[in-house]
């Protein structure tokens, strides 16, 4: 992925200019998801101090950030942060959403879960998971399902993307297209004009395939997603059976969604309730 951002400073044009190096650093982090400063310094052939300065510059530019000793990509409309990083973000909201969505699934159901980290929280909340069939392209979701006692776990094959810890591409889309599930649960990177967006076309294709292969479509959406936009649209919110949001979602926003004919379920802090 070539970043559509000008990193070069002043008149520096050479391949070894600070701007060019920062572009390479950003591209490597986005490709791998999370990289240590030492790895970046070794890859670029410069000192760790130089990399720290580059990362600080890229943090101010809104491209990267430091997390748990690693440099990770910061989500934007052009790229998504790594799956491991996202798993730790908005935990309370995702726990609410996961519990609410899981309560909608009867024993013996089949569920497709995409590579959004909200799916991990759904798996954690599923009751009688041993009776269910779980289909996913996410290694994080698959790992959680295995720990939770899933006995019929299907991992969709395809091209591996390290930053997302998921499998994508034509093989994944074709495999999903040959299945039929009771539920598909997916998330979005951003919302605009009551439609769902994601930065990467290949991941959009997987989400779309899951929605087309399921009877009941559920969108898992924490309140932070409404402040973001991304490049590729994969569905209108009104296409979903319901959109599950967390309790921090503003009431006026929920009302506006319903005015737009979007079915919304607000995940409660305690007992399940529709507001």
C-alpha cells in the first residue's frame, strides 16, 4: 500500500530524506500491524533515536501511535489499526454489544463472524456455544471460539493479512458463498449517510459475502464509529435486521437512525432492553 500523503519536508527529494524514510516506516507498520522501534531501526538502518523522532512526527500527523511497547497504525479513513490494538479499544462498549448480540442467538444456530474485534466479544458471551456452528475469517475470533468450547468451528481460507489477523481474497469469498448461516455479525470502520464503510476493499468483499449468505444480519457498532469515515461502502444500515449499539450512543443519534428506517437495538448496561 502506497500512502497518499506527502511526507517529504522542504525540498528534500532523495530516497534517504527524512520524509521518504517516514513514509517507509509508516508503510511497514501498516503492513505488519505492530512493530518495535528496534525492528524499525534495523529495517531502516538508522538509530533507535532517529526512529523515535520519526514516530513522534508520524504520531502528530495522525498516522501511527505507540501502544504496549510497539508502534501501531492509527485507524483512519485510509487504513485500519491492527487487530490486537483494536481488541483493547472501547472494551466496555464492545462487551455490552457482544453480550446483547449473543443473547439473540438460539442454541444450535450457525453464525458468521467477520474479522472485527467486536466478534471476539460476541463469542465470549455466547451461551451453549458447543451446540453452534461458528464460521469466521478471523484468527482472533477462531482462537476465542476454540477456548470457549466451540465444537464446530470453520475457518475460512484465503490470503493472510497479518495486521488484521484474518484471511481474505477470492478464496475466502467463494467459500463463504457456498454456505448458508442463520446469522451474520459484522462491524464497520466508519459510518456516513447511514451506510457502512471500511478502508480495505478486500475486507469489504468478505463482509458483503457474509451478509449475502445469512438469514439474519446484525451490525455491531460502538459509538466511536459514528465519528469516523472510510473509503469503501459495503452496506446500508437499513439492510441489517438490527444494528446493535452501546449505551454511550447519543439518544438523538439513535432517534435519527430510526427516522432513517434503521432498526436499532441499544445494548444496556445491565438487563437486556430495547430503548
